[in-house]
C-alpha cells in the first residue's frame, strides 16, 4: 500500500522497515565525524561531549535534511567505557590505544559491564540522543548506535593482533567465548539505555569476512550478533547489523540473526543481497564513502546513487546512504548531490516501482 506524500522522515523510515512502500527512498548518513567537522567544532572534544555531538548533528540535519540520523562517537564508546585507553584527534577518527585485556584473556574476570548512564563516553552519547529527540521529536528517525559488535569489541579489548591470534590458535575456547559473552552483555545494556534515552532504533557493527573466514564468522561471531539482536530488537525499536567489506558469503547468516536492517557496502554482490533479503530485511547502504569523499564532479555521485536506486529500490526495503562511515572532510556538495539524486530518482509509485522508470 502506498502512503501519503506528506510523510515525515521518521514515518518514511518506519514504513520501509515494516516492508511497506513509502513516498520515496529514505536517506541515512553515516556522518558522525563529518557533522563535527562541518559544524566547525574541535573533533577530539566534541566526540566526548553529548551537547556538542547533538549540536553537530542538528546543524547538519538542518542543512541537509536527511531522513535518518546515526548518533555515535567514533565507535570507541564501549571499549573506553570498559576501561581501554582511547586517543582522540582533531583530524581523524579516535582509536583505542590501550587494551584492557592485553595481558591475557583471563583478565575478563576482573571486568564489569559498565553502566551506560554514568560511564563516559556512553553517558555523553545518551545525552546527545536525549537532546536530539527533544529537538526533532518525531520528525526524523534517530538511530542511537550501540557501537561495536561482539568480535569488534573483543578485538578492541584484547588488542587487534592478539585477538586475531587467539582466534587462529583457538587454544582457549572457553575464554574466547567468555570474552564474547561479556561483549554482548555490554552492547545489550548500552542499546537498551539508548532506547530509554528515546532513540528510535539501534545498530551494531559486526566483524565480517574481511577479517574472519566464513566458517569462523558462523561459529564465533554470528551466534553472538544474533544474541544481541534477539535481546534488543523490537517492532518499534529495530536493531541494524552493520558489516563492512564483501558480505556476500555470509548474507544468509546475517539475515538469520533476525536483524530487520542490514547495513552493507558496495563490495557486496548487491543483486544477490536484494534477493536474499527480500521480505526479510531492509538493505541500508551501499554507496562507497570513498567515492563521496573524492568525487570532484557531481555526475559521479549522481551516477552512483542512481545505480544503487535502480538496483535496490524496486519493491521497497531500501534505505540509501554510504555503506560505511563518511570521512570527516567529505565535501558537503557531494552529500547534497546524494540527497538531491534520491529525492529526484527515488520516488515510488503505489506498487513499489520507481516513478521515473515507469
Ligand atoms: Zn563499516
């Protein structure tokens, strides 16, 4: 059923996630770094300050008018709240510099699941969500992102190379599972706090086959992603699963987590993805963030957006945006072109075709 042409951004996103045909394809932006840069705020400080995070998101939304806001602080909130040392920069994303489990997986017994309401920077992201919900209310769909997924948080806690080696050797299976179990409890508690703060949905960043073999994804990562999704996803609070890189070999398993939204990037076989997801999940993405960062000609952005629309929009279940985080200094003109192209070529007919193709 087609809905009225006066939908708000929030209604437009909700309709898609509920497998209905909206007036046009909604647009999301993975722009937590770009918002801060665009607002002229010092990035290192703003990513740790809920009021500044909200101010940056609001400023960006007022100028660009996208349908879905993605609120997070640089995908380090959980690791930092668990006790890792994080370095923030004014000209790039933050990074985890000290790993709380560096000395050994068995240190997991000393960790406690942080209280998101009192532990920064989780508490600051919650503050940002509260401000945005108060200012924008029902007009926009606000995703309070529950940061890293189980494997990604385990990597951050243990140290990247160390955890990759732990997985390759697999000499301490019980401890590996204990760490992943801890990570899911951290993520679940954080996502539920984001919901309490008023977020309309959440997301988690899974580890895909750019790092794990498909077998390891199935046996070690996916069961924990599934547990997270099952614990927090509700009809009125959708939980998205984000996996970068080529997710083609694991699409069915991603769907099997029960996530109503899968965030996929351009490296995935999108024709295949559309088939596998049909009737089960909404595809969010897949425009290459690097293309949006480097394009000097609006035609290049328009072509990428039109190609994605014509392949993925028919029949609904599609939210267009970058498949992964935008660079902080992505040219604003390219983002305007992305949104204008969707407003022009993403209009639906009542039965879910794109109107310019009918
Ligand atoms: Zn990504």
